[in-house]
C-alpha cells in the first residue's frame, strides 16, 4: 500500500520512498492483496509485469476515480477484504467510475485545448493557467498532467463557480509548485501538495 500510494501520488522516489516502492512492487509480484490481484487479472496483467507503469496507468487511475467521482471510504474495506463477492462487486463499480472519469477527462482536455486555440497568447507565459465553470474539480488534476506533457511547463486548471476558484497544479522537474504557492499564499484561500503537484482554492 505504501508503494501504491507513493507511485500514485507522483512522489519523488529517493531514499526511503525508493526503498518502500522496491519492496512493495516485489510484494505485489509475489503475493498481491486480493483487491489488486482482481484488478490486475481483469486487465490481463500477469504478476511479473507489475512495475511502476502498471501502478501509474492501470491501478492508480481506477482507485483515484472513486475518490474523484464518488465516496472513497468503501475503498478501505475493498483493500482489506478477502471476500471474493465484495471484491468482484466493488471492482465492477470501480470500472464504471473509471470509464466515467475517462469521459470527463477527455471533455476537459478538449475544452482546455479549445481555449488555447482561441487565445494562443496563453502560451506566452511560463505557467499555463486555464479555468472553466463546468470543469469537474475531481478530474482537473489529471488533465493538468496531460497538459504538462503536451506543453512542457507547469500548469493550473481550475473550476470557477460561486466566486471561488478551485483547482489543481502540476509541475515539471526543477519547479517546486508548492513553494511557488507558498510565495503567493496571500492570493489563496488554501493549498496543499508537494513539489510536483498541488491543489488550491482562491
């Protein structure tokens, strides 16, 4: 679970974190907990294939989809249970929410690209900042990561409604996005994160 959390949260994998990920991946290959084993099996992933990319692109998005679009509390029981019926039922629900998450991400991504197409000067800045009232707060962080890959700069995507802007930031190597927020905290209501990713409201 420690390895899963570190990889899913895009933590810097050095020192103790790197050690925990190495040990955790080995445990997943040898004897994954039943919940993870079911997700791997449903996606035709054999134990020897499990690595950081498996977690990042198969396991983490599915688990994150639940918290982004629904109540994540039942995931604790899902991760701890040995009951195959509960695991099967929950896995089906996870897959449904993950499909919904993909659809919403694609919609937000297309909307972000449309804003840049309409106003190319947005790319003149070293930070890409985009906002829209209809963007679901639960997926803007995922889309922010896609925008970083596309434009190679830190970016912030926000939902603006009822006079409050809420969003997520993703960064690049060498730019501590949370430190940047600390230096501008007078503009924010709240924020939290680590060097590569953060959430905020203003």
